[in-house]
């Protein structure tokens, strides 16, 4: 086991910020908790309930069904009852669609496209359908970058569509929309055009009408916001270029900011132990922030920072007392004590590859699953000592994160959807 020096500092007392027990992600509704209705599942953090999931598979082992997916997209699947949803792009990004599958059989139920608004420039590793949809069980919502924001019902009817204008992001769009009460949150940071600046906004989930809109100065970003409660108020957290922001979900008013992110931010923040953990850049830093402040709280509410080892694309994972991160620039797994930033261990997963991981990790029972772009899943024992159980090989390129429901893994590769679980169930 290799140890590395982690520079960190505890800057706060228990009196500063919100109570540790009160700070948490806003939970999904009771029914949504039975499925995988949003990016990273019911917890929004890759935490899976239940232990009836296989931990071994291959391109043939434990594959219950597989089906070809038309077009190209990196959005992760979501599940509600017997529906599985993903997005895809055809014709080089000129046509983008929502796809609905029967999750029991893999049969395509319907495909519905949205009105085209031109082709957005993307980085070769990105796609024109990278944002993961979200559903409330009535409608399913998706962001298509330059093609706008849309809602579909479960029969495939386009309920509403918002075209905001051309986005000018040098890597293309990727951030997913987030549901909260009666509204949908989305932020899009880009270099701006004559008609559209960077923004964060709230939209009525039933109609798509704007509830509030805030222009932003940031020019780069691909992240997904989160909504937390501090025990006394709810906060919309946006981890973005240079700064982490907290907004009032009701009005869009500024609550607090923390400086310290790098220019490029992709990972979705995670929450635990009274802290919000925001990672940025191609190797760091990670900021551990106590929410609940006011104004610029960089000097008062940053509990610790870790300048190295952070992910560039995959989001982090909290399990028990530990924070797990895969640095996709070197294939290095870094495990930190969440409350203090103490380095527990670092180990390499597979071969050191630049931008080698895109999928975000999930935890099932006491095993954490890290999947690289080559479709290799490293099954690691949770805890303070590194133990690699085995490596699963799908034999296909994987950039999307899995959905897990009722004992079945749902994986999206570059060409297919696969359901993985015990056969005969």
C-alpha cells in the first residue's frame, strides 16, 4: 500500500456553520426511492440500498438482456417502475432524442426527438447527449445543451420544450437537471453569445416556465447542481469555475460563496458529516465546506482542502467515515477521512491513463465499484485498508454511470444497454 502526503487543515469549530447532523442532501420522494429516478440514484451520491446485486459479470456472464442503442450518448440510464430512460444524439448532434425502454426486457418503447437548434461544438470524448434525465414519475426531463430543456410524458409525448439559444462551451454541454419540489434547476456556464449568457435558473416542472433566472459571470463548466438542507434552510449548491455558490432555491438569491476551485469543474458535489465536498480540475483541489454561511465564507467555512488526487470527471463517493475519489488522469484511487481530510491510502486501479475514468462510483453493501472507460470495473472493499476483490470486464467502452434497481445493474456502453443480474429472477 502506498501512502502519500495530503496537505490539509481543519479551520472550523463545531460552532461555525450548520450542525453536522442537520446537513444532508434533499431526499427524493418516497416512491422515487424505490427506483433510480435521477443522476446517481435516490441518494444522488451513488449509494445503493439492498445487497441482492451480483458483483461479477462480463460480456456474457450474468447478462440478463442486451439491446442496441441508436445514435451516440453518454447520459446515464434512469428507471421508474418498468420504464428505463436515456438520451441519444444522431446525425452528428443535429437530432437529439429521449428513448424509453421496457426495463424487464430491453425492448424499445418509444423515441421522441426535440426541435433542432443547431449543432453544438463538443470535445471528442463528450457527446451531444451527455446530461442524465430526471423523472418525478409523471414526466421525464432532459437537458440537451443548445437544443434546450424538455419534458416528456411516459407515452413519449413532448409536453414542453425551452430553447434558450446557442451555447458556446468549448467542450460542449453535460450538466444534468435537478428536481426540487415543483421546479427544475439547471445551470449552464459557457463563453456566452449575443443572446445568451451563463445562467442558473429554476423552471416550473409542469409547464417549463421560468420561476427565476440568474445570469452568471463564469465561462466554463459542465457540472450538475445539488440541493441540500442545513436544518434551518435549503440551499442550491453549484460547484463551478473558481467558486462554489449557494443560492436560495425559492428565489435564486445569493447565499454564500467559497473560492478555490480550478477553472474546469465536472464532478457533482457530495454531502456528509456536515460538509459539502466539491472537487475540481484535473487533479485537485477538493474543498470540504460547511454550508449555512453568508457572503464570501472562504476564510471561515472551509473545513479542509486536499490539493491533489481529486477527480477530473467522476464524482466522489462517501461511505461511512471515508471519502473515495478516483483521479482519472492517473487512475489513482484516493481515500480520505471525510471529517478531517486525513489521507488513508492511495492505490492505482489498472493502468495509468489520462482521462481514463468517466463513470462515477457506486457502493453496494461494503463494496465500491469503479468503472473505467474501457469497461473494466474494479471491485474494492470499503474501509481503511485497500483490497481489490476482482475486476469485471464488459469488453466495451463505458462512459455512463450505472443504474441499480431490484437486484439488477443497468449499464450503458457506447453501443448497447445491458441488464446484469442473477439469471432466472
